[in-house]
C-alpha cells in the first residue's frame, strides 16, 4: 500500500512490532461503515464516479459478509484492519478499490473508526449500568424496611435500612453513567477528512460524512482530529471510577456473605467451593469484581503514558490506544454482568441483619438526641450523658438498648419511659425521615423516584 519509495519490504521484526491486526480487527465493522460513508461522499462531491462508488460499496458489503462468516483472510503482513480490508476489496473489485483512499489517510480513518467503536461501547456500558441500577432498585423496594447496621470505620454506627444502603449505589452508578454520557457527547465529532494531518486539496464534504456516521459535527481542526485520544482517556477515567464503584459493592458482598455477618446469601451458581474444606462456598465472583478494577486503571495508566509528551500530529505510539480500551470495556462488561447477577439473585437474611443492627450500641445517638430534645440539654451535654450510659451498659455486659429505666435515671434522673422507646432499632430508622435519610417511608419514595430518574 505504500511500497513506492521502498527498496525492500519490512523485515520480520518490523512486521512483528508493527502489526496491529490481531487487536484492531475488532474495528472491522466501523472501518467498513467509515469507508462506505467516505465513498458516498466522494461520489456526491464528484471526486469518484458513481460506478466506482457502487463497486466499492458492494465490495465492502462482501468484505463485511466474509468477516461475519469467518472466511476473511486476515493477514499480519498487511499490518492493520484498514489495509487488510482495502487489500481484500482490491482483490474483489480490482483497481476501483484504489480510489477509495482518495482524500483520506489511515490517520483520520483510524481516529474515525475508534470514535465509532468507543461511542457504541459507551452506549452498551450505559445499558449495563442501567440494568444493575434496576436490580438494585428492585432489591431496595423489597427491603425498604429491612434493618441492618450502618457502619463508619467498619464499626457499628447507626441502624439503616437495606433499601437505603442499596440506593446509595444507585446514586453512585447514576454519576458513573453521567460521566460516561459526558465522554460520549464530547467524543461525538468526526475526524474523517482531516487527512494525514493538514486536510486535503480535494473538494470533500466533511459535514456529509460526519452526518452519515451519526456524529454531531466534523472535528474543527485537522491536526487535533488525528492527534487526540483524550476521548479514550475520558472513557477509561469514567470506566475506572465505575470499576471502583463496583469494587466497593463487591467488597460489601464479600463481607455480607461471611459466616460472621450472614446478611446475604448468593445463588449457588455464582459461588464456588473449596477442594479441601467441604463447608466452603466462596464469593469468587465478588472478589474478582473487586480485583478487576486494577485492569481498568491499568488501561488508563497505559494510555496516559502513551500520550504523554507526544508532539502533534499522529505518531505510531497512538496505535497502542486500542488494546487498553478493548480490554477495559471487556472487563467492565464482565464485571457489570456478574454484579447484576449477584444483586438480582441475592437473598437478604432479614433476621441476621436486624440482630446485628442491635449490637454495638447503635441507638446511642438516638438517646443523645432524646436528651437534647426532651430535656432541653445542649447536644454536647446530651452526648456526654449518652456516652456515660454506653459505658454503664458496657460495664453490665449489655447493649445500651437493654438498659432499664433505673440505669438511665442513675445517670440522667429526669429521663422517663419515653427514653426506652428511642433505643429500639426500628424506632431509630423510622424516625430518620430527613431528606435523603434512611426511614422506610423515605426509601419507598426514593425507589419510585430513582425508577423515574434512572430507568424511565
Ligand atoms: N494501525 C494504525 C493505528 O492504529 C493506523 C494508522 C496508521 N497510520 C500511519 N501513518 N502509519 O494507529
């Protein structure tokens, strides 16, 4: 394709380091779509005859069919997907194939293909995150009033509802979707027609190809069009944050299914056994979701390092952009599918959750609030009183909620029966009706609101 000024072909070593076909063959559909749009534009602008345009379109359809049925002769000697397809087109339709590359370079071609691929990947990921939100919202609805301990520092803090806890992830995932959507919007400009770097002397219509390929507009600057991969970095950054969200939920699942928590049970088909310990049922899928964030962050680090300090315009370094994104998207795809399966299939052990919520003096804040509200104490003093009651309970080897009225009066003589009621975990969650709070009534309303906002 470029042999004119060469005395010899590339060495085996050159081919080894240069060929990208094993990776970029995943761009075949996008490459064919881009070429068809380019050829149509060349015909519309009078650069290519209608006959040649029709032959190219038919030939490209044939190539697409060969790729789909697995008979396409991929060749490493032909470097990349662009040259593989053009070479096959030339075998199929003859010299007209050689006119397709008029007013085009592989630099604008690959940038266009990759934006098309990334745009579709972002849309697919969005749908998968949406499915996970749907599974979380369904479980949140089921468990709007299920009580479990909320933690800070992984120490029992205050009782919360399971639904509320799951809806926290729905919010996080909503922002993850927002970041992906932002990246998707910004990347939707078309590099095609930028040529190698400077534009072209041919009277092309870049607006036509941009519209045909579903882009909002052509990239405004030909140098930028072929040199920029920040659109990939953005998706990898958003993907890394998404993977981090998943890893936190995965970690909670790992804790929840342990014998010490028993808050949740996973379906048997999403767990594995031990070759030695007959009792084991391990949450490997959750552990792997927790771990795989490393791959996505690794991809971001890889491409950021590739791009650092690259002068304008195209450098071959940029061929290293695809493997990280393909790998990261595959990883996110798998993690999202596994996580949705785990969330949809998990059963919540309401008895164990509720019992755990009553361990660790989790209603001590309610007692302090009660002293402040009913006895008119400044909150700092009420905190001191409740702290003393916790110490008293510890001394007696009971939870603060198990103290008798006499114990309460020993520290705060003005307290009466009404103080005992606030020590109950059900009271504690039902009373937290502040906006965004954990009360079952709030969760029920938030479930409906989240459905409309994220799934509607
Ligand atoms: N395979 C190349 C890539 O992915 C296509 C662009 C090659 N351009 C060039 N001038 N060698 O970056």
